[in-house]
C-alpha cells in the first residue's frame, strides 16, 4: 500500500466484514457520530447535506402533485393510540412515554411520535366537515422515535428523520389512486435520483403497516444481499376515519367517513445509498444527490502554485455558473495523492486535476469516481464535458446496482431449495406462497428470510407454495433484511 493510501486510513474490505466496512465508511467519510443517547446519532454536515438534497428533490415532487407541508406535535396522548387497536399493538413495543413534566406526574401519558396517523386523524376530524374540504393533501417533515433494540446508523436508529404524507379523500378510488401515485413517486426518486433499482409490490398481511388495509413498498438490495425497505405507501381505508370520527357531508347531504392514506421515506435511504454503491475505496455518491459533485485539485510545484490556483478558481466559477456543485482543495499540507484518495473515499463523483503541463496544453484532467476513467478535456469545453460525465456516472451507478441485483436473484420451488440457494448465494429469491401466515412464518423460522413484497411485475408466476405445496395465491420476493 502506498504512503498516500495509508494516510487516508484503511477501510475494512466488504468481503471480509460488510458490517465493519459500513461503519468504517460512514465514520471516515465524516457523515455522522454517535450521540450519548443509545441508538441515536448526530448527523454531521457531510451526512445532513445528503439528506437535504433528498429532501429538496422529494419536496418538489410532492408540491408538484398538490401536497402542502404542515407540522404536527411531537407528543401524542395515550388515548389516541387506544382508538385504533391494531395500530397501538403494532407500535407499543417501540413507544417511549413521557410520564412526568415540571416535577409533576402527567394526567395522561404522552407518546413521543412514532408516526402521526393518530394525531393527524384527530386534527382532520376537526378540519373536514364537507366534501368541499376534500381532498386534504398534507406532508410533514419531522423526526420520529421508535425505541429499537438493535440499531445501525442511518438504517435503524431510535430517532430518525423522515417525511410522512397524510391525505383524506371522498372515495376509495381516489385514496387508492393517491396511494399508488406516491409509491410511484418514491420508485422514480430512488431509481432516478439515488440510482438504486427497486422491486415494487404489495406487502403481505403480516408485513403491512399496523392499521392499514393495504401496504405497498419499494425494496432495494444491498451489496451483502440483504433488503432495505426503501419506502412505503399505505391505503388506510376508513380505519382511522372511524377511529377518529373523520366524517364529512357528501354531495347528497349524507354523512360519510373519509378514505385516508399515509406514506413515507426516511434517512434510512442514506444507509441504503451507501450499502448499494459503496466499495472498498469508501463512499460512492450518485451525482444528483452529491452535495459536492466535483472536487478541483490544483497540482504542481510551489513556483507555479498561484498561477495554477487562479486558473482553477476561474474554471470553478464557470462550473458554478453552469449549476455544478463544485469545491476546490488548495491545501498545501497534503500531497495530491493523499487528496485523490481522500475524495475517492468521500465519494465525490468527479475529480478535476490541473497542473502546469495542463496549463500549457489548455486542458484539465477529469477522473470518474466510479469507473476510474481519465479524460483530458480542453478547458473551454469543461462545463459540457463535466455535465456529460455526471450524467454518465449517474446511469453507470444504476446499471451496476441493477446488474448486481439481477445476478443475486434466485427462483425456487421448495423451502429446501430456498435454504440451499441462500446458503450458496446472498440475495433475494422468488417463490410461490399459498397465502397462509403459517407457511410464511415457517419460511422465516427456517431461513431467516421474510417476505419483502408481492411484486407488481412478475416475469415468472409460481404454481405452488414453497412450504405446503398447495396452489400458490401469490408469487413473492423473499430475502433477509435490515
């Protein structure tokens, strides 16, 4: 290993210990730090800026479809949870409670928000009186708390950041259309913006959101073969409307219950992005979400430093005017090689090198973080070439991830075949399922895998259940998950 690489601190190889690799990367790329509260992390600027990029893009998509942002309280009265039995049973193990304030016992315990269906249901019952008040299309950017027993930074923490959309509609048809519209927005965002291929489908009844009629998800495969649920959209029917009395006077002057939905993604997308695209060099960030898309590194002897730096700054300003997120590293206390490795480890998509010889030739050197390709580009074509390379990197990252997922996707007929397949190769398997929770539970007990979803698009329909061999009602994707 070269001196420069040693200076950029070693990262555990993925094949040696994927979990250790993940922790090494997020720490050394300076994305987060551990807080003194168990299961909670501090988002450092490098990590939070990635979330800000995601938030900006999603917020724009939500507003394009008519949704507006609001904010609801962090504390939720215990009585609210008692109104929807399935909901409280689903969240009760993870709920932290506030029982005392200002030195006095509270008359009613307050839950720290795990999700906001109950609070928002209460408010909607006050706001919705007539069909003229519908639809209500509201999104909230917030933090939530779920007291996890096993935590992993970004992927599963006791407190995390997310958005949660909550809508109310006149008809089931409108609410179901909303549910699927938001699922498709998530799919498009994750695939096009984060370059992560996903499997779109419906959750099985045992895996659906507590209190929902139907839950739909997008599932992504990490490089260790495990699944991350990258986003969910829930059709709630009238369950929460009946629990919280969300009624409206319809067009025939009759009282009706509103049909509601909820949907959300969280900062676990940061973890998914790292695990899908990262490699043994460190982080790899898709250009569309990268806070820094280009790093400029002037090189050469001290006698030429000022001239090279001035030209680098000039080129950098041109890139900024073209809308590129670019920074320059003019530090003199680290070698160019050290900087090259440092920014590779931090996942910056493009590195631009400029030295005295490049100055003479009127060129710069562009280096791709993903392919390692070097291009010698005329300075007057820099903006155009950077734009092309960023687009190419974005597509290449998606193609690489899609190729990995396709090559780690098995198809099985029996549970024994599933066990054998998963022992030989990490990843997902496609199998038939009769619809029985008993069979679904047996798969989990014997393989450690859970149903990820019933995919919307299936190229191979299974005829029988992998456990009981009865006719299959569904073809299901199974996999181990975070």
